[in-house]
């Protein structure tokens, strides 16, 4: 059984919003950082991938926020590989408070691609073996998100600082685009309690602008992130009134 990676840290004021809650960008980047570090430990991280012209591509991030982390509390970030098949690997996450209470649970699905041909590769043929811990943080399937009729479209710019070391728009930025697109008034009256992302096509760093189609119904918002007619991601956010 694979050992879980566990790290403790405190969130700082600059990582939090006006209410002291961790920003969605920071939350998603913390999960990504844990995934990157554990993959490196398991021998399938960026060092190995770069040497073999491979890359991990995430298809889904499903994040359930039971209690949004806040400034100064010591948090335990935990991650582990929970299952895989020939082409897909699942990685789960938990965040616990100082007293051990579960605050965030999440699951994600990844595929391995050949960087030159941009096609999925079999995991067992191109990666070292690692052990799986079959315990799930959140028992969810990675389904296609339902379509919706947008009520409005929000336009965002691709910034230089949105580009990560893999030379594409960082995955966490999609969460920012979705949560910002609900508008200031709605965002100021609600806190994020769940975010589900389905990534479909990466966005080039030199894209001039990105359109986010939005529909809000009560405490749920749905989002399509696109450039022109090409859909790059779908997002579902669940909110709680403040």
C-alpha cells in the first residue's frame, strides 16, 4: 500500500481573501504542489517526465470544501494515488485542521501523454511501478458535466503570470476564472463550498482573451471556459450564503 504524503503548513494573510478564507487559486495550487511533490517521490514526477518527453495532464479536479481553510491555523495536507487503469490515474487529497477535523476532500484524474505526439500513453509501459492506496478521500466518478444555457459571458485576459513552468495556463487559473465570473455582488455574498473542474483542452499562453459562459441557479453556478467556439473546460461551483 502506498504511503501517503503528509505536510503541515499555515496559510498566510496574503493567501486569503477579504474574509480570511484561502483563495481558490491558492487552494488549487496547494493541491497541485502536493501532487507534484509526491509524484517526484514515487519516481513519476517532472524529473522523470522531462527526461522521457512525457507529461501528466489532469482531466478532472473535484474538490469538496467542508470548511474553507483560514489564516494561521496549522493544516495537514495529505495526498496519495488511489487507483489506476491502463490509461488513467486517480489521486486523492485531504486537508485536516489542527485538531484533526476534515476540512477539504478532493479527487483528481490524470492521463499521461507523449509531448511530441500529444497522445495518451499506457501507464504500465512508460512509468515505474508504484503502490496504490485504495482508500478514497471522496468516492466520485469522473463524469462528463451536463450542458447548460448561459445567462451571461465574462471575458478574462491571459496574463503572463498565469503561465506555469510547463508553458501553459496553470490549472488553478481556471478556478479563478470560474469563481470571478459570477460577479462581485454574488461572490461577496457567498463562499465557495465545492468546485468541480473538467479540463478538455489546454489554453495557449498567447491567447488574447478567454470567454467564460455563466449560468447561476441559487447556490450553484455553471461555467464553460472557451476561446471562440472551442471549449477548453467546464466548471461547476457550489456556494453557501455568507
